[in-house]
């Protein structure tokens, strides 16, 4: 289990379910994302996520970009 406050630098597929965004991780599992901007052009595409783990499977995203 990863500790709260850990920096996250992972790749996966960006998903949107309802009003929430998730990263389906290449390593398995998924993170819910707190985003500062809405990357609708990257939904269902492979991306790199940079951010900080702030809760159980919840990441405050500094950035989401094409992988």
C-alpha cells in the first residue's frame, strides 16, 4: 500500500465515469483524480499522470499528458 503524500508518476488510460476522472493504471488498479483542468481530449487515451496521493486511491493531479 502506498502512503499518503507519495508522489505519483504513472502511465495508464484516462477514464471518465459520470463527473469523475480515473486513471486505469498500467500496473493494475485505478486512481480517482482530482484535476485542476478537465482533459476531455485525453479520455480513453494512454496518458502519464504526475501528482500526489491524497487519499486511498485518490490522486491530486499536477498534470495529465499523452504518454
